[in-house]
C-alpha cells in the first residue's frame, strides 16, 4: 500500500500538509524505523507531484474507534438526518456515557449503544438522562447498558474527580473553563469558590497554582465526595483546599474577603451581590443569559459594583449553548478600586 518515507523531525509538519490536502490515509497507522516514519497516503500521483517518493509498505489498519471521530459518523448510515440531531449531544464522565434518547428514536436504542461502544470502547455504563430534580440539580438516570452503577472517577486537567451521578451534579463540559481559571489565578491568592460541588474547580486550580481555596457547598453528599477527591489528588496539588458544608448565603457573609471569587451559579440563583462583596480583585460569575440580554447583564453587574462602591471592568464570555438563543456565560469582573458607597 502507498506511503512516503520522511525523517522523524519532518513527520508532523508533512502529516499536517497531507491532511490539509486530503491525501493522508487516516485509517492506517504510520510505521516507524530508527530515523524515519512511513506515512500512509491516499493519492500516489498527487503525492509524487509534491515531490515525495512513494514506497510500497504494509501498514496496519487503525482500530475502528480511532477512525471514527464522532457518534454521528458511526450512525450516519443507520439514522436519518433528523434522527442524528438527537444523538449529537452526549457526555462521557469517567467510564460512564450519558445520552439523551427522546421518544422519537427509542426504537433505535440498541444502535445508539453499539455506536457509543464503537467510539468509546472503554465504557462500562451507558445511562439515559432524565430530568433535573430537587435543590441540588440532580438528574434522574436509567441505565440502559452495562454495570448497575452511577459512580465513577473522571479524569480531566491532571486531576481525578470521583462523582456519584445519582447524588451530585457534575458538568464535564466545563473542563476548558476550569483550566482557563487556573491559568488566570496567581500563586499566593486567596480564592473563594461558591457552589463548589465535588470540587472540580478547586482541584484544577490547586493542581496548577499554589493558592488557598475556601469552597462552600450545601449538598452533604457532594462535600463527602469533595473530601475524598482532595485525598485522591493530594500528591498532585500545589495549593490547599478547605471545604465548608453549608448554604453560601449563610456561610459566606461570615467569612473575610478574598483576592478572587468564583461562582458557578446554579440556574435561577442570584449570588452576584454576595460574590462582589467578598472580592478584592476578581470575580468570575456564571449565569444563563439570552443572547439579546447580554448587554443588560453587563450593565446589571456594573450597577451592582457601583452600589458597593467598586469600580469594575466587565467582559462577558460565552461558555456553552444552553438552549436556542440562551447561553451559559462567564462574566470576568476586574475590580479596579473600592470606595465607600454614597448613602
């Protein structure tokens, strides 16, 4: 089968070129020798025109899971375009896949399970998501394949996070945000984390920076898991984490001030004033906002700052889609100075 022989030092650059031109054979594995790499190609004639020499060499096929890039690509020949819209959004938490199967495609549940196992062969549990219930936003789940459990250890950003999806809320899609905040923080900061959950934000922050974090969480089950997670990651953490069980609106007013306050605010909760009161330098405040109300959200923050005698700069960042025209956003609020508010 056709391939080109390139020096190891040039392999990554040439592979990118071949992919850009659509002539790299991603279904086969490259082969390495002491000083060279053999890259599989699709169009020998075009490769020759680029000045590369074609060699004939046996290159093994990649495992199927490495060929497919998405569940959609696996199911595209079995599902209609309309049906594919329902399977595009799913989450993998540890070795558990959480998928949404509306009534319209219930009859194709078996195909969805097979597709998920093709893309993620390490899975041990596949669960179908239900509705959020209760004050702690816990989802209902029904297990449709695999082991009868909803507890797992999720890995992200260099930390391990133990979760029990039957008892706590956890959002794996905020992985990038957690890393972003860890890069913004500075060594030596005192950080307050509201609505801390099982400590995903705190763990990632403490993994990368030597900071002192006070985390507040009401759910006793989440606090217990958070304590386990601190122990689970103790050899990886640069910073320190203290977790307090209680309602943020009762606990936080009794605490001192902090360099940075982070509030992954639950939907329908208003903790803006509380977060701003306790921050001396930065607030990262998460909210669900309609696209037509982004400017009003920013002005609301500025008004709240003025009430507290604080001069602030606000940048609104869209984090993820929530529903049509509504986004989960983060307001990065920089506190420039503080004065005594006028009475």
